[in-house]
C-alpha cells in the first residue's frame, strides 16, 4: 500500500496531523471533526510541504469551517513589479485575506512568486498556464502536455499550495459558449479552448489529469478545479456550457480523491441573485460536497468601478448557501490591474460578506465581535468601537472629521445626532427614569374628559 502523504490520505487513515490540530484551534472545532471533514473531501488544508518549511500557517476551506476570502494579486505585461506585489500581499493579509493567488502574467514571474511565498503566512495559489504561456512567448498553440506538466511540478517545488487548472473544458463543450453575450471570459479557459480548436484535439489537461494528480500528490498541492466556462455576465448565467463543465468537474473531483489529492472546485463569477442558491446547491450535489470557491458572484453588470459592491452582495448570499471560499473582486475589476488601495477595498467588502455568511451559518464565535462592538456603541466607548472595527483607521478618521478633539472620545453623542437627538442617549435616560429595577409594563394614563 502507498504511504499516506497528503492531508486527505492521512485523514482517511485516521491520523490527526499537526496541521489538523492547528486548524481545529483556529476554527474552534475538534481535531476529530477536522480529520473527518478532510477525509470526506468536504474540507481541504492547502499546505504544500515546501511552504510549510517557511512560514505558512495552516488553514482550512470547507463548509464546516468559517467562510474564507481569497485575494488576487500579480503583475501583468503592462504594469506592476516585485515591490508592488509584495506590498499588495501585505495589504491583503493585513485586511484578513485567508489565501492569496499570484496571477502574474508579465515578466520576472519566478522571482516575484519566490518572494511572495517566502513572505506569506497564508496559502498561495496560482494558475500555472499563465507562466507556461509567458515562457512560450504567448503562443498557446505551441504548448505540449509535457510543457504543462513541467510547469505544475516547477511551481509545486516552489511551494505553491493550490493551483487552478482548467481540466473540465472539453472540446465538445465549445459550441455551447459561442452564442453567449460575453463568450469565454476565463483566461485559462479561453487559452485551452484556443489550443483545442487549433489542434482539433481534446483538452490535454483533461487527458493528462492522472499525471497531474501524481505531481500534486507528491507535494500535497490542492486542486482548485477551474471553471473555464463560467459566465462572464448575468445574461450568460446558468447556461448549458457552465453546467456541462460542472458535470466534468464532478467526475474529476472523484478521480482526484481516488488518487489521494485534496480538491476544491471553482464557481461562477456572474449570477443574478435569484439563481445563486440553485447554483451553490447544484455544485455541492454534483461535486459531492467538495469545497466550493466562487468569484463573487456579481449580481449585476452595470456598475464598473463598483464591482466590489455588486459582487460582495452575491458573495454574502453564496457564503450563506454553502460556498466555502469567496474570491474577492476589487473596484478595478474589468477596468485595470488593482493597486494597493483596490486590494484594500476588495478585502474590506469581502470580509464583510464572509463574516455575514458565518453569522447566518452560526459558525462558532462568529457573532461575538458584533455583540462586543454593539455593546461598545451603546456605551459610547468610542475607543473600543475603533479597536473592534474591521478597519479601525477608517472608523476613527470618519469620527474625527467632524469631532476631532479628545474630549469627544468620551462624549455620549456623535455628529450625526448631536447631544439632544441621540436615540441611545435617550434610551439611557429612560433606563435611569425607570430606576435600578426592571422596567415593568406601564399602563397609559386615561385621557380626561
């Protein structure tokens, strides 16, 4: 029998690993539950053994855990450099990113990724086809299966914890996407589609799936099965192309498990609100509970520049219905490469979505911070409110824009209502009027004739 080496294989053998113990403490769950969820494939612990040698802090993605948020960073052929990407990494982690994907498509990718992995305490994901394409000079038609296998192994050796691979886009699916409003919007999906059309052959990432599993198992790299035919507009949501690929991803989930690899599955990026619940439940059914990792989804397409908002609405709903990880969208989505401030805004929006989903799903301790902040708010403990805020710096700045003096940090009002119209201050007065005892039901005084 093959020696168990991945988190999945060890869980199935009944072992509670050090990573499972660490995750259990972070999630306020028992190590036994973590082990059982990993063994069932409903939870993944993306932890490449090479990254564990550095500073990786293990975390879990799964329906039993808190809802997670991923931040995308990475350079492009047009802009960004190593220093800028490290700054974006630190910004994302500072504002609560649970994982970070390096989607670099420009120059010096290897050195940038080396620095990102060395600096990151959270798992790092990639889309290997991007770097492979850069090394082929941008000519996807020149790719051979071995090119891709070599790139996956190269990135695994670097310490990449999970990889998006578009194995589920099949040649027979392409006609289903031809009449869409926005066609094939996944970069990886479109590249594979172009390769298949050029060679009139089946997707080599599908035909070599078992070989890819063997590489990923060796380093315990987690699959993030890519949705290459995801809809890029709400007009294309929930169509035949999307669900044809989902059926293949369900098949590949089972094959990945059979070969000892951890698997999560990526989901659609543009879904109107009334279709989100159906999409989440369908994925969970087709992929037998494998963690679902969704981009957004954006619930409307008419607000470029504000897509961190249009998408975090859908993200909160997706998390509520069972998505295990949300991929953030920044204000720059569809417009340009995000910079530091865009990363911050995307993270803030998505931490709100994930937290709201955790409260709705009654995850352990999820509401504690809300309750503590509400108590501080009622008690006019401004410093405590700032401390507990998701973004303390912004909360303090907004308060101080109109009442900056220190004396107003203990005032029982803010600039919204002032001292006479604050409902919480009035409630305080009512309590004092009632005395120390409970406020008993009072009978109204009869009007005099």
